[in-house]
C-alpha cells in the first residue's frame, strides 16, 4: 500500500511539473513519506 501511495504522489508531482514521472521528481518526493508518518527503515 505504501508503494502505490508513493507512486501516485510521484505521478501527481510529475503532472504538476509537466514532466515524465521517471524524471527529476525524486528530490520533491523524498520528504513526502516522512511527512505522512511512513516508516522507511527501522
């Protein structure tokens, strides 16, 4: 479920930026899971 939520977020960021999702959305996407309280590692 976390993977699909992050994929959807990446798609939304790409649409907002007008670029392909595979391009430079990583820097903007990286803090989003942490802001949402997702545990990335333990």
